[in-house]
């Protein structure tokens, strides 16, 4: 497993982590295709293989995700780094403190390693939120402060509101196809030693090679993702084929190659989602090899040649929500 430091804290975390958005979420097939036992065993399997970073949020599964994570790591607390997130409607000073207490109870732990603001809230002054975050650090309820889905401008403003602490991470969507973070955010983060945590590092499973024009996903989450529109799926098949070809040289799957490209090329933390121990092992194994520079170059050139159609009408979105 490849490890790095969380920001400038010196805390060692695995570059392959676990994302738990799908825990308890019916949109992801909860209780139809997998359940709590699968989720718990997935986390434990990942930890067994060297993964020590687990990311959740109070909104995931209406709090069920945090409860499952807590159950999974009950006997493993000292081996893992637990990150969770506060929903933006709870971003007032008192709201932050109360939300943290609820997350601690659901997780069944005494402190949260990394507490993150899930999304910016333009209505509530960020100064209120950050003041509460520093209070929680002082009280020993959280160890470090992070943000999520913050632009560079929002990140800088949030940091300016802190008096004694530093923002150590920013969690954003980042994968081989969706690379907006590389424009401004990544260079700034690398310069300031702020860790970028990449969610959807497999583009919601597209980079695993599972989906194509003959197997278009039917779940609501992916049906609302522009990447799974037929023209984009067709445009991405050459990249999927290349991932398979490169993977065959290392005895790895397309998804493992995509994850390794992400963490090898830039020192980020990738948090792919898991639903069972098999997926957990596949993801963890993405951190036990290193793509050579030639293959990284070949993949990067292929990625830079991709053009995604990002047009997505509101009418289409409503239709997909209605039809499921």
C-alpha cells in the first residue's frame, strides 16, 4: 500500500481509502443488492490489506453510514483514520458543534480525525463555521479540519477565517476523466501542503470497464451522470480498452490501473466506494504496485484527447428521475 501524509500533519494515511456514500443509500441498491454485513466486512477487509483512511458523512444514508463505519472499526480504532462531513445546513456555530456530537455518537468514538465541511454554504458566514471548527479542535472532539467541494477562492477564504488551525484537506471530484481540479486547485494544494481527497476516483464505476453501450447502468445516481450518456460511453471505450491493455502487463484490472494512475501521478488520496469485501480487496490492491513512467505517459496522453459532451438538459434530468 502507498501512504502519504495528511496535509502537513505528519499523520500517515493510505493513498487508497474507502468512500462510504453508498452505505445505507437505496439509490445505490441498499438492501436490494447488499446490506450492513457486506458493508462492515468490506471495511474490515480493506483495513486488513493496509487501507487506513475511511471517509463518511452525516448525510450518507441519513446517518446509517456513520453507524456502519463505527461498527466496522469498533475493534480497530487505533488502526484507522476516520473522516466525516457536516452537511451545509448545519454550518452555523452552534449547528457545527451539535452536528459533531451527533456524528461522534453514531460513530461510537471519542474524537473524529478529520472533520470536513461537505459543501460551501453561501448563506452562512464561513467565519462562523470555522470558529466552531477551531473550538472542536480545542475541545479534543476533532483532530484536523478539512473542506469538501470548495473552489480555490472558497478554500483560501475559509483558511483566512482560521486563527490557530490549518485546513489540511479538500475533498473534490477527481478521476481520469473529470480533471477540473488540475487547473488551479491541485497546484495550490501541492504548494500549500493541503491534501486533495479524490471522490468518484473511478467515475462511479465507469473506469472499471463494467459499463458500455450494451450495459448501461439503470440506477438513478448513474442515470443522472452525464458520463453514462450513450455518446460519452462510446467516446470512452478506447480509454477503457487501453486500461485493460495496460492492466494485463501488471496483472491488474482497468479500475486498479485507473486508481494507480491517479495516486501515482499526483499525491492524492482516492476514496472509491465499496459494497462488499471483493470490491474492497480490488481497490486496496490498486495501491500495491506502481505504474512505470511510460505507461503513465501513454494513459495521460489518451486522457487528454478525450472530449466529453457536458450538455445535460433539465428536461432530461426530470425525465430520468421520474422513470428511475
